[in-house]
C-alpha cells in the first residue's frame, strides 16, 4: 500500500468535544481540517480506518482525531490524500495554517497544531495546497448515514 499524507475535513456545529488529555475543547461552527501522515507499514490504509471509524462511531478513541471521528457533532465530509514517502505532514500543516486548535494532533512534532478552522468549505483550498507542494491529491467524498 502506498505511503502518503492526508487531510480529513469535518463540518461541525458549535460544540464541545472531550479530546483525551486535551480535555473539553470548544469548537466554533464551521469546518475543521485535520492533517495526518500515513508513512507506517499500513500506509494510506490508515485513511480507510479513519473513514470506517467515522461511519461506525462505536470504537474507542486512540488518537486526538479519533475523538472527532467518533463524535456525532463532527461528520467527516471529505478525505484528501496523496502518495509520498516524504515527511511533509508538518509542511502541509504549515501551508494550511490559520486558526487552529492548540496542540491537536501534534504531540509527536513541534507544530502548534494539526487541526485548522475555516468558516466555509475548504475543499478547493486543501486540494490547491496539495498541488502547491507538488502532490497529486485524491479526494473522497464521505457519505454519512
């Protein structure tokens, strides 16, 4: 399976979600973009795990993003990914930038966050950032039950 980098795009109402050690995190109504990498042995199969978790919502959360994936308040709308063996997750996060949730998903790097807020649907912006990093984005639109 290809290794790569990905973004998960959620659309949420005003809400509070308990996120592991981060505790209760308030979220403003809008869109949130999570940046992740899939460079381990399973590669981009990690993305399939995230999508399945978002649709089942009955598993126990392990990572910060799992708390969003299992929350009824955070429907997953899109998954954008691209194959790469380069460690560019942090570069992608930096290129997206903007308002973020401090320390979300960035415990194993020096980034301030890997979860970013937008008022409107960011799918075009996300695809453009992938292209600006010389990546070929593949977009999956997620059907929610």
